[in-house]
C-alpha cells in the first residue's frame, strides 16, 4: 500500500466515523494489536471505532475498495489470538474495526424471553439487563466483564453453564452482520421456529470474524433462578465423578447447572498464588468437584436435595468428602476458587493450554493417556486440569517452571511434540481440539491436520463466496489451501 493510498483511506475513515474515532500511533494502537496474554502482537494501519452498523458498512467498503484487510475486534479477550493482527498473513496491515462504541441495548422482551443488543455491549451488561426483568442470560465465563457480546457470538463462547443452557450458539436467536462487500444481513428475528431454508445466522456464530462483522445480536433469555446450592466434593476418581454426574442428573434433573472438576495440582497452583482463598475441605483430595443446583425455590430445598444425593453417593463409594455452602457468601467463595484457575496457572509459570473435548464417558481415559504421554516427554512439568464434565470439555494445562523453561533451547520443538501427542489422543477418542476457545491463530495447524478434506473444502467454499478477496481477519481459523 502506497503512502498516498494510506493517507487517502485514513482521510475517508475520519469522514465516516469522525477524527476522534480513528486511532493511530504506537501508544494508541498498543491495546488493540497485542492479545491480553501478551503472546501475540501484530501491526495495524489504524483502529476505527464506528458508532453504528451503517458506519461499519461504510468503513468496510472503504477498506475493501483498496484491498485493505479488515480485523473485527470486540473486547480483545480471545484465548487463541483471534482478535489481534497476524503480520505474516498479509502484506498490508489491517484496519481494526473495534465495536466498543456500539453498546445500545435495543429491546428487552420479557414475554418473548429475548434481548436485542448491539455488538459492543459487554456480556456482563447483557446479563444485568436480563436480571432487571427477572430473566437470565446464561452464558458465563471469566472475561464476561470485558468481553463484548459480538465477539462472544463470533467465537461461540462456552463457559460454566453449558451443561444446562448450552453454549452461545444455543442462545442466539438472530444476528445482524456486515458482510465483506459492505451489505448488511439483517437476521434479527427472535423466533424459536423458522423452517424457511438455510439457517444463515449459524454461518457467523463461531466464524471468528472471517465471514462478516456481527453488529447486533438477538439472544434467548431464561427464567432467573432465585436460589442455588453449591457443594465442594472429593470424588474418589475421575471415573467416580462420571458416575456421580449420571446420578446427579437422574436425581436432580434440570436443577443441575454446573459440574466442574479440578485436580490436586490445579488447586495447589491456585492456593499458592491467589490470595484470600482456602480449601473448602479439611484435607486436600486428588480430585475436586464443584456442583451447583439452581432453581426458583427456597435455598434450603436445594441444599436438602443436593445433600441427599451426596449422601447416597457416599454410601455407594463414589465420594470421600463433601461440603455444602451454607450461605451465598460461601457459594461465591467456592466459585472464586474455580474462576481463579487461569490466574493461578499464569502466576505459576509458562503454560501450554489444551482446550479439548471428548465424549463424557471417555474423559477418564483421556486424562490417564494424556498425563502419561506428557510425563514421558517432560517429567518436570505439572499438569493442571479443569473439566466442564457435563459437556466433556477438558482444560488440560501443562505448567512449566518459568526459569527452567527460559533455559530450554528447543522450546518450539517441545511445544509441537506435546501438542501433537495430546491432540492425537483427542482425535482417537472422537473428540475436538477446540471446545470453546476457538481456532484463532493458535490452532491453524490442527485444523489442517484433523479436519477432513471435505470439511475444509466446504469451509473454504463458504469463505470464498462471502469474502472472495480474503480480507476479513486473514490468517485466522482456516489453514492455507
């Protein structure tokens, strides 16, 4: 791109969104070109902050007419490097279209159990707006206070409530999207039934900004639980936890909203680095299990129901110990432990995170095989494990001592060997190497290795049809042909 054409584009972008909404220079660009874990850095021509969908459309047209790549960006909370530029993917630095100014909640409909909001609304603000009308938006994850709803939809975010409510995809009713040619797909319908051909919104959920820019979403809401019971449990093994899940689901029904496992190493990393946390049980078990029931009834009814199930589980030898939170403060304390896993791992050393999923019945086999395989290659690293057991999503984290890691001469080679070893096991068990964090730029090789040729062919055909110039979020999601 010549200096004159860059100047021409910048002038046009300022005319579209206003001079104050076009950011340039190293200092202004820094928060937008580096991911939050500071593992990926790229370059950008500028950051543009449109105020509405028509401005987004005009910005896209201005960029694509000159062949300038476009990178949609929400809260930049991606775990896979999908929200920052990828220098090696394009010759021309992209224009980052950040949607943080587009934060209007357009409509809340209690009777239809739906909410319509612009893409820049924080996930936490969507949750608060739902709560205000006695409803629940159930997609919940650690970054919800800074993640934007458009990015959440574009990455099909998961979280801790998937067991009961499904991930983002199951909670999206409609989308509004600016396509790579600047046209606007208005699919903001809030119907539960619409059997009128292709469900086009599904193309953009999980597309990570490679097919279009989500500018607004229509989301499903649910009855707001008014009570909950939370227990911290020590199952005898992962297999015992799988059997306990079956028991809890059969006895607790729809009340079961979370079933999360942490291994002893993960707990030790949390307790050793995060202040104000103590273990809920008197002795540290090998496996820790967080169970939550929620409903619209008295808290004591839920606690009694959970206690009865856990008593039965103890009698048949599935668990060794358990503690049921006696107050809302204790419920929050239990959940703070779970939500501190990433912080504990980050503070403890250099980590390699696997976001895998296998059938629930295969989780114990995966844990055993992956642990054995990794230990055979690097016996000085620790394995921190967090599992959303209800949906088989396993966060298998290899934590390396930072000083020892920095002395290694074969870091890249070791990383590749470990990734291949673990993901081969995932594939053999019929699982996925990307359960909820997305592909971004970290899992491009895995897409090429494990996706079938037919799947890749179809994906590339869709990409080519909607983005023939290949300008939307280049270098992400799809491996080179």
